[in-house]
C-alpha cells in the first residue's frame, strides 16, 4: 500500500513538472492578451475622438477657425497679435 502511494506521488510530481512550464506560459499569454485588449480599447477611443475632430474640421467653419488660430497662429487681415511674455525675476546674489 505504501509502495502504491509512493508511485502515485512520484507520478503526480512528474506530471506537475511536465505541465508546469506550459501553465506558466499560458498565464503569461493571458496577461499579454489583457494588456493588448486594454491597448485596443484606448486606441479605439482615440480613433473615435479623431473622427469627431475630423468631422468638425470638415463641417464647422467656426471650429476650423479656432483651430487655425490656436494651433497654427493664423490671423485675419488687419488684426494685430499681442504676445504676453512673462517677466524674468532678477537673479539673487
């Protein structure tokens, strides 16, 4: 009876050693899959935002003007641009 228990224990250990690397690899792949799913979700949201902005740029002249003024620094004819430059504090000696 003890001999059968030892054989069973030995067989269990061999099976464990045989399948443990596969189990670890499977867990690593599941984790990568979760990370990729999160990345896909983030990129999908970003894509939706960019599509909305594209639609606004193509159909809303006020939005297009706002973007042109803010990001590209464009102005209308006859306008003057005043840039506010922060004053520098004198260095302490």
